[in-house]
C-alpha cells in the first residue's frame, strides 16, 4: 500500500471559469490533496492568511496566495537572463521552480509535489487516468521532454551558463507539469541560494545568464545523483496552442491532457483584431485626408492654369494694343506736312 503523501498544486495568476474547472477535476483524484496556488500580485484578492479557503464560481477552493513578500522571506534572488529585475511576473515566468519552494514552506508534510500550470486542459472529468500512470513511480523528478543538452548549444537556455556548469552534458525539460520529491525541492532551494552568492560575485554579467528553470532543475538533480524520469506518454499533447472556441476538444472526451490551452487566447486574438481594425481605420483616415489634399491641389492647379491663361490672354491684348498704336503712330509720321497741318486745324 502506497502511504506517500501527495500534494497537487495548480499554479495561476488569473481566476476564471476554466481555471476553476481544472481545479475541480484535480480534486477528483484519489490519494492526493489539491490546492490552487495563486500569484496574488495583480489580483489582490483579500486574504487574512496565505492558506485560506475561498469560493470561486460556486466552488469551494483551498487557496495558497503568494506574492513577492513570500519570495523575499525565502531570500530568493530576482534574476532573469543576465540582469536583476523588480518585476515579479518576469521572475515567475523565468524561475518556475520558485513556486515549489513557496509551497514547500507552507505545506512541508508531503512526500511528492505536483505542479500543473494554469493553461493545462484535461479533456475529461478527472485527472485520475493520468495520475494512475505515475502513482508507482518513485523518481525524484518527473518532467516532460527530459533530455541531454550541450553547453552553448542550439537550445537557447544552454547558452552563457558555463560560469556555473563547466562540463557537458547539461539537461533540458519542459515545465507545464512537474513532480518533485520533498527532499529534491529542499536541495534545489539550497542550490538557488548558493548560486545567488556566486552570481552576485560576477562583475560583468553580459555573458553570464542566470540558469533558466527548465535547465536548472534537471541539471542540478542529475549532476548530484537524484533520479529523473521523462514523461513521454501519449496522454500529454503540447505541440501547439489550443483555443477551445475553435478546437472543441471537450465534445469528444479522451482523458488526454493538452497544453497550452490559453484562457486568454481568444481575448488576445480579439485584441489583435481590434488593434488591426484601429490601424486600418487610421489608414483609411489618412487615405481620405490624402485624397482631400489631392483634390484641393487639383483645384488649385486648375485655378493656376486659368490664371495663367488669363495672363496670357491679357499679354496678347496688350501686345495687340501696342502693335495697333505703333501702326497708327507710324502712319501719322508718314503723312505729308500739308496733311498734318490740316489735321491739327481740325482738332
């Protein structure tokens, strides 16, 4: 009989019907306790304690609220890539392993800890089939796409980490679903604190990256004698983004897991369409203004042409008048003296 205590936490920074639906499915798994691990940085949901029960969408939810205060209590660093940041959202994206340390601090009594990202979708009523597959595995790490990588190889996160890892291989993984043992979490936490001191000592960090979680976790564990297992089951699909408004997986339940199914995917798409529409509207306005300017320019050119024609006509009239007077003057000058005297007498 398996007496290991198992905690499952669904990590999220948003609360919507999709997230709560997946939480309900996880609570249906036998032999596991389940919590919703909520990054409360932007949600700012009132809570008297980090661990508290709340109700969302008529569902009682056992919540664990975390933010940068818990992060600072654990003295964890604020590094991403080759810089320090004050943006907690960036920290959470880059250092996915940190959430294990937060949870372990407040729930230290468990043997195994599963983390599921908020954009996982189980196409069925329960995750039980998935958990049954791995319930007898005892490795320290269960993770997706576990593989060997080479330092400064083609995988982006293997670059610029040779300040910490001197020899090949290093290891890569994918983090939407991860299981760690309690002792592995404790070890990784100590390693992060030690890395923090070594990384601080590097003066110029231009060519020295803070290890990304999907490299750090498998590499540290394997290099220090912990065991790891690659979850390559066909139960998990992660080859593309899924929009359930278009790919209606739930109409044909298969109990498979899909990632990422973005709760905000359609919203992002609508936002892009709205931005595109605004740009097209601005472009149409510019085109209309251009057409109006061209029309006004054509009118001015037409007026200018008429003015030039009128000037030309006036010049012709002046020239004609000038020629006429010259002719008359010339004719007058050629009259005989007797005729001129006669003409003056008539005046």
